[in-house]
């Protein structure tokens, strides 16, 4: 019996040793796997950080290699986080577009009704829309006809199709201005610089037929002739119609056209930040209130005197 008991004890001890060995091997494998994963993530993070740093450092060189002058940053009144668009400038900018720019450029995504309660009253916009002749139809005989514009009509196009636009502009196609400030790098800074940046070609540059020198345009030559001149139009509010004033106003109008939700977005952002600030303070107070008991309490074991 003693022999059998000792034999069973030896087998049990060996089994325990095997289990311990397997546990140590499993722990070692798990630790090695975690180290391998950490090494992999560290390598990926290093590569990502290196790529971002390289791109950031090479960005000035890439910009310097461009063949145009980059526009400066102008102090627009609507650039601040709590600033809104100048709606008087939007009204004047629409006058510039209507009297100068609309001869070549379309704004397909804007209708007359969009300007109601933004820069004009409803009656004013009805009168402005009625001055435009909109092609409509067909009538009962199948013919197209022209009628006075309505608030629901979009701005009329200056050309019936792209081919007609290119034929009238020496092969160049005037872009649609509905989203021009969002579609161009630099936004309104770029548009303002293009409108006011016409110069005589410097020494070494030859003049090109039907093209105009503008250092802010890629390639320095642009098919659009200078459109703004001092007193080329009259503002309805009596503001002096200088080149810089007209360019500033039409850029503000184009900014609103591309982002009509600009003011509402900033207003909503202010409300959201205020609400989030209040919720953050309330959450911090609630966390301190709930955890203060858990962190400061002491648990004392009092054994029963009868145990």
C-alpha cells in the first residue's frame, strides 16, 4: 500500500510539473506575442509619423515649384470664428456680378429666391427677376418662348452651351461661379488676386494674342480680360466703385454663394461649444461626486467574537 501511495504521489507531482511547465511556456509565448505586436505598431507609427513629417517639410518646395504667384491672405471680416458675412457687401457683390460678371460666367446653382432676406427683400428680388428674360416652354404649339423671370428661376446662362461659350471667348470656357471660392485653392483670396492682379508682362515675357498677363494664374497668362475698372458701374447705395471695392464685394458674394450656410454653421457651432462646455463641467462634477466615496472609503474587517 505504501508503495502504491508513493507511486501515485510521484505521478501527481510529475503532472503538476508538466502543467506548470506548460503554463510558463504559454505565458512566455503570450509575452512574446505582445512584444511582437508592440514592435509592429511602433514600426507602423514611426513610418506614419515619418511620412507626415516628410510631406510637411516638402510642401514649401512643392509650392515653390508652382508656376504662379500664391495669393496673400487678406483680412476678410468673415474669417473670424465668431464673424458673419457682410450682407451689405453681398448685395453690392451681386450688383457687380449682375452688371459685369454675368456677361460671361454662369451661376447654375443659384436662384433669385436665394437672395430673399439675405441681401434683398422679396419685392426687390421679384422686380430684379422680372427684368430677366427666361426661356420656357414648350407652349401648346410646341414652341419655346421667353417670359419675365420669377423668384423660382435660376440665374440665366450667358451662353446656350459650352461650344458657344468657347467660340465667344477665343476657345476658353468661362467657369461657373456657383462654387468657385470652394473649388479654388485660396478661396476668395485667389479670386480677389486674379481680379486685381493684371499687369504688363515683365521683361523677358512676350505678349500672347488674346491672353493677358496675370501672375496669380497658372502659367501667368489668362484668357479673361480685365473686367473691373474704376467707375465701370454704379452702386445703388452710393459706394465708390473702385477696383478693389468691386473685387472685395463680388468675392464676398461668391463666398456666400458657395457657402450659404456660413452664418448658420458658425451660430450652431457657438451653441454646440457652449452646450458641450456645460456638459463637460457637469460630467466632471458627477464623476468627482460618485468616485469620491469609492476612493476615500475604508473597509475594516471585524471578525465575529464567536468565531
